[in-house]
């Protein structure tokens, strides 16, 4: 029997069918700056930004991590693509940038068109919600690299910010207040520890009384985008710094925007930690210090604001249930 690509485990036809299936989703993300259709060797984006005096491009790449293993366990794949885009949007938002376009990479052992379609459909939905074009991407079928049913995703986002409005920590100073917006759950970090703690004890679809629902729903909650909530605050120049709380927790991430001589004063008892984190901690007998180091504990984004503007920011975000988690202080 002659060897061919299909017998080696790769279906070009399935890949082509997937491209056709996702075209309507991708088309829905088009913005006026997009100058190309899906299927070319590259995506074209008009880089004129007439509303900016000195536009600076900001780029970030990330993945979803082992949250994908939860999606595979639950056979639910329509949320992780949204998680990926929203995570990337938040990362460049923390620099003050507005998203312009997104590129994705989807790799799997054996291409299951309905799985890939759901993942990419989620990416397209999040791109449209965040005003970014899904400009292009890559689908790779690699049977020797991934087991059947497994897949990985990564994405790159490019945004733009006025040079004079870049957020890089330079404006953060002692006395600034740390105002948080709540997370929707774990977002896209800490899943290796969460899985190690939970799955010796629970089934993926187990109903957990503390959660008021099943474990898969809690673990696959979509990583929130904070773009719409924070953009008006940036436009009003009310924010000195932003910290997207991902791997490393509240302290690890917020310390990245502190200049030398500054430190954080976190009031750990100032908010109610969502039940999913308590379930994980109890199931794995995890210390408070480790929980704070690994998870966001219900804090998705932290805004660093002048103490004289804190009440105004809290008022403007009232519908988003903000809370103060601490302050910036001078090191002693």
C-alpha cells in the first residue's frame, strides 16, 4: 500500500473544510482597516491611525494553558477561544493600548472540525466584541506531536496607543489607590494546580454545593475583557497604571508596574473570594500563600489611581462592582 498524507494522519481536505466553515465568523470581525480576505499568505491591515499624533504599536502573545484540558474533559470548546482573545486584549490594555487585530494558532493531533470550529468561533466572537479584526491564523495537524483529542491554541494581538499615554508604571506613586474589577473565575491561570487538587476528588461534571452548579461550568467561565469598562477611564486620564492579574497573582503582576522604592500594601480581607477558589484550596489542602501566588482570587484587573480620584473611579464603575484592595506605599 502506497503511503500518503492521509495515512500518515493528516487530512488536507479537513483543513480546507475548516477554513470554509470559519469564514463567516472571521468576516464578522472585519474593521475598515482590514485590506485582505482569509486564505492569503498574510493578512493586510491599513496602519494609518489618523486619530493619533504619535501612534505606538503594542503586541502580545499568549495561550490558554491547561484550561484546554478541562475543555477536553468536558467536551466544551466554545469558551476557550474567547478566553484567549480576552486575555490578550487585557494584556495590551494594561499598557494603555486599544486592540486592532488578532492572529491565532490552533494545533492538534487529529483535526476534529467541530472542535476547531467552536474554538475559532469563540475567538471571532471575542474579537468582534473587542473591536479587533481576526486577521489570520494557522491550523496545524500533527499526529506525532499531540494525542487524538488534544489541541493547543495561542494568539498574538496588536494594538495601538498614543505615545504620550503609554502606561508603563512611570506615573505610579506612593499614596495611589488600588481599585479592582472582579474576575469571572480562574480566567486562564492556575489550572495545573486546580486540576491536581480537584480531579482526584471530583468528576468534571460534579455538582458542587458551594458553587451552586457543576464544576465544569465554574472552571470554563470565560476570561473577562475589561476593555469597555476601562477605556472611558483612560480617556479621562483617571488611571496611573493597570495590572492584569494572571499567573503570579495580585502581588506578582502588580509589582511589575512599580518603580524602585515603591511597594504594595494589599488588604487581603477587603473582598469576598469567589467560592471556586475555596473549593480548590480545600480539595488540595493548599496554603493561603500558595493560593495568593498562583490564582487571581477574584481580582481580574487592578487600576492604580490617584487617591483624590478614587471616589470618582468607584462611582463611574459602580455597575461593575469595583472594590479597593490596597494602596501603593514607599518602601521603608
